[in-house]
C-alpha cells in the first residue's frame, strides 16, 4: 500500500482538470541518525534559540522571521504576511508550456516527486495528458508553490504515472565556462580512445540500485547491532593515511594495456 500523500491538488491543461496527489520520490527515513546525549546522565541534549546579544533563551512566541537589510537591521515578517503571498499555484499545477524532453539539462533537476491521479473520475484525463507527452517526446513546464516558495516544475511521463521535478532557480546554477574554459583540447590518439573503449566494454553492466548502496551506513548498523548485544566494537587501528599520490605515468599506452589485461583476468560478476 503506497504511503499517504504529502500534497493534493489539481493538474490542469487548458480546460482539462483532474485531481492529483503527490509524494516525494526519494526518502531519507532509513538513514542512520544520531541524537546528542549527555554522557553523565544519559539524557538527550536539546537545542534552544538564544538572543545573540544577551544570551537569554527566547520563548517560541517571540521568535519571528527577519530579512536583513543592514548591519543589525532587520525587516520583521509575521507568518501570516508570508502566507499571504501564496499564489493559485499552491494547489494547481497549470501546465503553461511543453518543451522537448531532452532540452533541459540534468543540472537543473532538483527534487523528484511521484504524481498520480487522486480519483477514478479524473484518471482518464491524467492518462491522456501523460500519454500525449510520451507520444510527442515532450515534458510539461508549470509553476507550483512547494516548500514555501514558488518553483518552476517539470512534468515527465514515467511508467503509469508522472514524475514532477522541481527545477533549480536560475541563480542556483553556475555558468560552466569559468571552470572548463581552461581545459586544453588536444587531438586525441585514435588508438588510445579504442583502448579506453575496450576498458569501458569490460566494465559495462546493467544498472542495479545496489551499485549506490552506502557501505558506511551498513557498517554503522552492524556496530549498533553489536553494541545492543553488549559486544565491544574494536576501533580502527592507526590513523587513516592520506591517499598516496600516484606516480607519474610514463606511458599511457602501457598503463591502458596493463589495465585491460587485469580486467580480462578479473572474474565477471553476474
């Protein structure tokens, strides 16, 4: 049974409207999290807001958001004033336009969400919009208030549903030119490219989610399980050493030949 949706609203295209629900496509609920504990008492330590000048604790009713306009000068905004700027896009995904699905570079993608019809009556309209985007190889662009800010969003058909991606703001994506302009572009040796292609072929396999597992988290869970059983966990001996700088490669051809030879000797994983 799918988890309870965190957002409900409407998907709209011209005069076609259907109720939809949405869930984040990713989750960190399984991530190992720690509390800070007072070693002497074994009790949790709680954080508290204090006045930066007086050091006195601040009651919750006196906490207010402020926009800094100068040194020690803030414009105070009440929650009601912030909520008053909410637009119609708080509950309606009105598709403004469509663009080729390959025209938006991955760097603009922010957070993925699963979008699905919320009742049987609107399911047909939802499926028609989804299938039309799939047939035309396009994605929809809209705006939606999420996480207390209005954001541009992209609607991408996937399987039986739609993935809604929040897109990054324009000032969040850095221009690539200052970083890559200085990289030299010599003409590559065809023989070297062929050798790297062979190396790639040796290491190519089908994608599997296990490729991105977290070995640190798995180790932490093992440690926690051992300590719950009263076992003492041995620490890592010695300090971790900095990664050794590889020696200068005299011949890239020799290095590639050795790499390919070692790949051919490796047992192939199924």
